[in-house]
């Protein structure tokens, strides 16, 4: 079996199919949300107490936010061929709520109002690259809680062995702007077969951008190519995120 095919087969064989609430996650490269591998995740909807419409007419309700986010979330049609949206995607085995072994995400504790999420594969079948998107409305945009939470997750999950026995290295890197906007954070996760980090299985690039109270998240999981063997190029992830940002501009203002 050629090395590239063997690499895909091993990755696929190590995964379990499931679908998480926030950012359903990938099928052969994987972007985990809600399992113990991969600190790539947006805040989940924590549903803080909201002012009633009668007491504060200008305050959106959770239902209103959810409807707007769902409408604005990208579709496979927006992304264009060969992107498709499968019914289920794969996640790495692990304890519920952990994003890496022994660590529950600090980002999940950030108060939010509503969330909409979807994952897509670049073609049908197993072994395809994955793009996971989410839109979240934040309950409070005035403090540094979100950035601090991402920093805490990075510190806890910089190096670990995931539930499928891959070795994950996460590092803060990526573009300083996407579509003229500055990310709240950006990072790469490189997933290795071996403890010495010499045999790269696949990678994930994650970008998070805040526009007012709307947080836009993209995680792109992919097999590396001969042109980018160390998964340094964020160009594809940036282009995918720009599709969502353009839709945000049209529908969320």
C-alpha cells in the first residue's frame, strides 16, 4: 500500500463516528469538540439568564439569536464543489467535556446566548478534509474573558496523547488578519503517529474572529501535501473563513 493511502487508512481506523453539538467534527482528519483530543472548539451555548423582550426591547432573545445564526451559517452550496455536509462526522475517543486528557475547556465556561454549527467534508466518503464552522453570540463583549479562556486551554493542551493514541502538538500561529479582521486567536494542531513527532498523520488549523458580540470559528482538518509537509500554510483555512465572514456581513451586519 502506498504511504499516503496507508496514512489515511490508519487515521480512519483510529476514529469513532459521532456528532457533537458545537461544531460537528471531522471524519478522517478530525477536529474534536466534546471529546478528549483537540483543544479546537468554540464556546458552547451556556444560556445565561436573558432580559425579557418586554423589559429590554433592544436585547435579543436566545430564540432570535439562534434563528439569525442558523440563517447566516455557511452551507455546502456556499463553499462550492466538492464540499458536502454528511449526517455524521468522526471524533476522537475521550471523556465527555474534555478537549484534551484531564482538561475541561475554559472556553466552554464563557457565557454565551446562542450557537449554530456545522461540519463539511471536501468530497464524499472517508478520508476527506474537514471544515467545521460555528457562529456564537456572546453574552458579554466588554472584558477579556474569552481571550483568557483560549490562553488557558492552550497552556493545558499544548502537548498530549489523544484517545486514539496519536500525539498532538498545538501551537499559537497563523495569519494576523483574515479579510481585514484580526483573529482573537489562531492555532495549528499537528497530530503525529509517534512520540518523537517525526511522522505527521494530519493537521488542524483553527481561526477565531470576533465581530461585536458574534464569534466566528473555523477549524480545518486536513492531510498534508507535498507542497506543505509541515502544515504551515493557513491559506486554505483563511479562504474558507472568508466565505463565512462574507455571509456574516450580508446577514448579521
